[in-house]
C-alpha cells in the first residue's frame, strides 16, 4: 500500500493519479487553508490606519518575549526597519502640494448627506487633507455623482482621478500597507506557533488550530471539494501548514507531495519570491520533509522559480533541498508532453531518501499527444478515453448528469435557439408575471399554433448558455483597449493546445491569456458565438475524471483547477516510483 500525504493539497492531484492508476493507497493527511486568510481583513490602507497598525504589531511582538525570545528580537528588528520606511515615505508625502477647494465641497456634501458627513472636520494639516481627498476619490462614484447632479463634485472627481501626485500617494500607501500586512501575518503566525510549541499532545494542538479557524469553516472551499472526493477522516485534514506538526506523522508516509503558493515566483504575480509571506511557506515544506521523513517527496512550482531574482532564489531553494540529505532530481515538465493538450510548464523536484531508489528511478517524459483541446469539450459528441483508467462520461449518458446538460453548439444558429433580443422579450418581468411565457416550468402552458412566431409559451434554459460571452464582454476579450491590439485573434480561439489554465480565469482575461471557443467560424468574428471553458472542461485539462464531483461554485471551480497539478504528469512520476 502506498501511503500518501499532501500539503497545499488543492483538489488532490496525486490522489487522483493514484485512483486512475488503480493502485492500493491510503491518504495519511492533507493540508490546505483554501485561501482563507485570518489577517487580510485587518489590512491598513490610509495614514491613520497604518500608524495604528504599527502600534498593534509592536504589542503583538511583545507577547513573544514569554514564548520565543529569538523570534521576538528578529521581529523587533523587522519592525524598526519598517517603521523607518514609513517615516521616510510620509515625509515625502507631506511635501506634496494639493490645490483643492475642499471646504466648499465638504459643505455641499454635508447638505446632501448630513448623516455621513456631519462629523467630518476641515483639514488642519496636509496629512488630513490627503486623507479627505482619498476618501472623496473613493466615495464619489459615477452613480452618486449622477444623483447629486453637481458640477462642483463632478469636476472634483475628474481632477482627483487625473491628479498624478494623488496617484503617487495612493501607490505609496498601498505599498506600505502590503509591507505592514506581511509583517502582521508573520507576527501573528509566530505567536500561534510559539503557543503550539508549548502544548504536549497532538489533540490539544489540533483543537487550538480548529478554534482559530472556527469562523471560517464554511469558507474553505478546497476542503469541501477534497473531502467530497477522497476518503480521509476530517481530523487529518489540516488548515495551516505552519501549524502542522510533522512529527505526528513521522515514519507513516511513503510519498509526500506539495509545493508552496506560486504567486511569489510567477510572472503573473508580483514576484517577491521568498520575501513574500507566501514564498516563505517554501521553508515549511522543507521543515515537514525533515519531520515526516517520507521515502519520496515531490515538490512542484511554476517555472518562474528558476529565473526569479536572476536565479538567486533557485540557488537558495536547491541549498535547502541539499540540506535535507535526500538525493533529488529537478525537471521542467510540460503537460502537453504527457497526453494533455495544455501548455503548462512546471518545475518538479523529486526526492529520494534511499540512494539506490534515486539511481534506479526513471520516467517517461515524452508521451505522444494524440488528442487536442476540441476533444476535451463537452459539446464533442464522440467523447473518448485519452488515458488509461480516466472516466469520461459517454455522450449518450449525459442526461444522467444534469449539471452537464448542454445545447448542441454545432447548431447554435438553429432556428430553435433564441437570439439576444428574443431572450430579452421572453425573460421580461411583464411576460413572466402575466404567464405569457415560462422557463423550465414543471407544467406546460397552453400551447398555441403560432407560438414559434409570437414567442409565447414554454422555453428551456440550458446550463451552458451562461458560458457564452455577452457582446460587451466579447468586445473586451477580443480587443480590450484602444492602445492594446491583439494580433491574430483567430489564432487565440479554438486552440489545438490550451493555454495555461490560471486560478483567476473566472474573471475572463483577454483572448491571448484565457481559452475561448468560437462557433460559426464561417461568419465574421464579431458575429460569432464565443464561450469560455466550462469548469468540467478545465478539470479534464488537468487530468481529472468526470467522476470527480464539482461541489463548489464556478468561480471556486476555476480557481481550484488553475491551482492544481496536471494529474497525467504525476501519473508518469508515480509509475517511476512504483517500479521501485
């Protein structure tokens, strides 16, 4: 039996690989906080909040004197550096000059919104003036300006939006906020770690961590997906890798799989690397390997880890792996060479406790790509088995799975499908209220001979309709900004090999970033129907069987698919390990 443990488990890629290989295995533990952050809600943004937060952080650091003097001294130094940076940045801000008639604007706002602005006093100094200007910039939305119908406030909003000095202030405050938030999270985490270190039993530690996260149980969507699909006792699903005591599982794990959040090293992120709070979680992976002592480990991250900070970060990462005493190999693996039509390059570090295992290990790194993106779509009538043991749903059985019901996209111009203007008519409140039309009704309305002409009667809504882009979104997707023209748009639609799936694909990025499918390709581009990928299609492109239950919203499903590891890559690694 192969005993598996994972951190940043997500939707369980290696667990899915074990299922697809049909190997005898057991999940020992899994850990993922599902993006829940205990401290982000307290993130400061403005001057007064920043000062208050620094005082609060200093108080929290002082708590550590009782538990961990070394951490206390280190964090005091970090706070002193940050405090100095805040003072220097505020000096720069204080010298900026802003010429606005704030008094006149505030008087008008007090007349219009007396409850909201009654207690706001006129600024006594430049800092107070800046604070009020920033608040006004956020408060004066287009909706409010239309209701105020005030030329004075409209001009103020326009000037605030165009003021480069105010933009400089805002960027400075956001940068400081990010630094303070990072230190705040580190301090609070260290306090919890220090308290946990004083507890003797695993049960006591688990209860303490559960109490910290008790108000977030319903917000961990990763946990919901994981426990809905895999056989694991909830007591062995952990919230925070920093609070996980690996010694509890020492000698109980054969294969330990994980990574650390990739945003710290990704080109799409801010690339702060190991300086980022998320980047420092890499050290937690190293700590847990030391404590658990698995026979094998697999570490995965974005390819950008290699180039970050001119290769210095990767050098530090390799030094950490060297210190473990494990023999390891590192490989850049792309899912399109493992039977999955997605261009997804990732760095994999595969570690071996036994030197003989390391010497004997081999894997297939160049599997023929026999299927393209179109073969993974729900509207393909000839669904196939792309890899051994993957369980795709047969087209004839689709009605057993109502969440996958869909129209035949090949015939999207069929006379039975409504045009946008017809949809607006059918779904209008008046037609629904008077019962002229009905959508997905249980009992059919009286049928009329001329129903196809007057749009009265019964209509069916198909679940896939919501994945088609509106005209407004389509215009942005294809050519979002006047100064940003996407070349060869056609080449970015209906790709043979999908672009890398990202966790934020629910936001629908430009056509050269996300994957989009167009229909009616014989007509001009602006007249075609275009849709994004269905979450099920995203899971397929990550190697997950259709038997994998999607129990979260589309937004969360896109996020979870984009954050996962391609199962087929792990299958080839597992095959190499199983030979040993």
